[in-house]
């Protein structure tokens, strides 16, 4: 079936890309091609930046309360279209409809926090810092900002950035993932109804060349990125070399510690959802289960039981608990890790390859490795799929040493009934997001989100008050009036 490439949104209009190449967008549950993403060129980025730069002076001078009202309208439209957007996310990404709904709601929460801009943009002042001299600090917009989004949360992650940037008075250019462009197209159609001046928000579809053009463009002042650690490092280095502010969220290898006193009836469902929710394709997914001492055998057996019981299939089906991975290429990559783990000597106690799966689409059965050593590649590398690694340890100190030795430090969780143990774990953990008896330690939109070490490159995290810091400059004025 022939279909036209998706358009870009530049200067308040839907316009064709200047690029001649396209990438097929497939429904991961069926393999069917559902859209074609244009691989936009530097000229398209130039056009979007020019439109954003042209809109910036008037938009930055618009009172914050009026900017917030536009976001209130945007929030209402998102609420009216939650189900529609969630279905688009499931169709283009593969996650279950319940997971898609949850991700859209998380995005809406970011819009809600950004609506508080009139209060959160307030500066500081002090009179008589010296005789007759007063000092004020004002937050001012910085200019054109951009975001390069990942494939795993098509609707949510761009909303970590766009509403905060424009609430602060900046203008914005978004590059969605070329693998999942459809939900952002629908969201920008809703933005068209919010009375934003042309050029305030712009969308440029494309791949790596488009992302590199954003990093290099002299008209862009700040870049936000989410993706793998190698890509995050490259974006950070390239964009900072071009003089930009950058927040680049990278990959993860999230450790989940189970103490002998853990309530497994409560812990195992949370742990299984962390490992296998969204088919393991999320930066907060559990990667390595670290049972302490006698917790090893019962935690392993209960996790295998929970994984085996998961219903795998099309995320639009009501009884499905886990959908496909994003693409045939990624499926093959995940399956390659199963072969690798066996070759490395780990015990494959649940083999997802042996599971009967839908004939079409890019499905991987949930798998569990036991006796994984930290030096093994399956214990070090981010698999980004439904594969759990179990690495038993003797005590909490050893668990913390294993975590501290890993270069990634995104999120971690502990399951225990001891407040003292939980406090020690939270204080000593290297990861920046810590869960206590929680499988996915995802902060709410009014708190900062982001990891440490090789999981985050930059200074200011995503959303919360950090977003208002990232998207503004603090101007200090010293004033003395005479006469």
C-alpha cells in the first residue's frame, strides 16, 4: 500500500520534508507498515529553527499567566484524547493499552506542573545589599530549545520537555523517534488548537542526521535527549561543543535487591512488572535481581512462576500483559543475548525462545537467567528487553559493591520490611532514583528525573523545578537610585 511520508510541523503549518528518503514505521504486533517517516535534512532543521527564532521575541514577552493558559487548554485536550493517543502509542510501539494509558497520563502530569509557571518562574530580591542598593534576580527565557526523543515512550517523553520549555517563554523544536512518530503527530494537532503563535512549537521528523543537525545548529540554545548511553554521551559532547546547554539521559542497568525479610507476596508482582512491563523497553526497568542470602531460591522460583504466567500478545487485546519489542532488529538483538548468556555460563531457568508466541510481529518470551556474574555481558550490558538476570549475593554490603562497580546508575530498588536496611540502602545507593518496596522508582512530574554516572550527562535533571532552571537564565540586577 502506498502512503505519503509524514509531514513536519514548522511555523504553524504542516509542510513536507525536503528529504527524499523515508523509513517504514511498523506495528510491532503485526509487522504491518503503518506510516513512513521522512528523513529530514539540515534544511528542515534550519526552517524550524528560523520559525522558532522568529516567534521567540513576542512569546518570551507574553506574560507567564497567558502562556500557562495555553498549557491549560493543551492539558484539557490531552485529557479528552487520552484513549485515542494511548491506542496510537500501542499501535506504533507495541506496549499494552494499560501501559500506554499510564504513559500518556504521566505526560499530562508534566503539562500540569508546567501550568504552575507563574509561581515557579518567580525570582528573588533583597533590598539594601549595600546602602541604597537593591538586588533582584529574574528568570528569563533562553531562546530556541530542542528535544530528541526515544522510541520507548512516544507520547510521554516529549512532554517531559516541551511544556516546560514553552511555559518558560522559549520556543521549541522536537524530533520524535523515527520509529514512533504517530503519537506526536496527533499531539501536535492538538497543540494547533491551543492558540499558540506560529513558530512557538515545531516538529521535524528524521533520523540520526536530523539529530546531529540539532546538536550543531547555532540557533538552538538547549538540547534535551533520551536514549542509550553511547548516544547520550555523543549528543552531550557534540551539543556542548557547540555551546549549548544539554541534559542527556542515557542507558541503565537497574539492580533490584531482595532481602531475606522481604514480603515476597507483595514484592514479586512489583518485581515482575518492573522486569517485563513494556517488554523491558524502559530506562527504569529492572535489569538484575540481587537476592541476598536465603532470599535467592524463593525469589528466583517466584519470579520464574510470575514470568511464565504472563500473557504475551498484541497490546490492544484486553488480557495481554506484555506486548512485542519495537522491531525485528531489536528482537534479534534480545534473542542474541539469550545465546550469549548461555555461552557465558549463566543458567537459563526460563527460556523465552521455547514459548509459543504470535506468528506475526516482533515478540520475545519473558526469560530468566540465574547465577549471573557481574563480569558477564548479560550482567553488564543493557539488554532493553524482557530478560531478567539473577545475581545472588551474601549480604547487603556485597549487593551495594556490585551496584557501585557498574558504570550506570539510573534507578534501583530494595525490598525489605526493615526501615534501618531501607535507609542504609537509600543513603549508599549510587543510582539517583531509589525505590523502597517499589518496582519502578519513577518520580512524579514535580520531582527531578534522571540518573547518575553513565546514565546521565548534564547538570540539571528532567521536569520538576530542575526544568525551570534548565530552560531559564537568571539575570541579576543591582540598582541604586539617586535624586
